[in-house]
């Protein structure tokens, strides 16, 4: 089995904790853009997206559009982007997501996730 086994020793009679540390592997990054429609402005949606994206570990941005939708852009692994898409479709408690359009997008070099 690949990886290193880290053993934490205990002086008590409690069992020893064993943690398997897997070596870092390069995961391909991709970029996606979402257009979210419904009751998504004035309900803390952008702040929600910023917090979720930072917790997931993607970079990108989120902004309100003049037509009442919210646009989000993120760069991350496919798994991270799928997780963010799932969170976007749920939204924060006072929002009502009625539509989520997902588009592949060109990669932007960003160092964090922020609101525009």
C-alpha cells in the first residue's frame, strides 16, 4: 500500500493511533463558471459562496449581475468544482435557487476566492 504510516505512541493504556499519510499527487485543475438564478441577491448568497469556496479550497470569484443572477467562477480539481456546484444549487437559508447553468471556462491565475 503506497504512503507512509505515522504511528503516534501513547503512554497510557489507550490504543495507539495509526494515520496513513498518502503522498501528494498532482490533480489536474480546471475552471468553471456558473450562472445562478432565483432569489439569489440580497440574501447573503455571495458571502455564502465565498465561505463555501474557501472551505473547499478553490480560487475564483463571485459577483451579482444586473439581471438579478449571481455569477461564480472557480478553479480547482474536478471533485472540488463538483462540490462547489452542489453547494451553489442549495444556496444559503434565505435564498431560492431556481436555475444553475454551468459552463467550462478558461483558467485564470488567481490566489484566493473573493467577492467582486
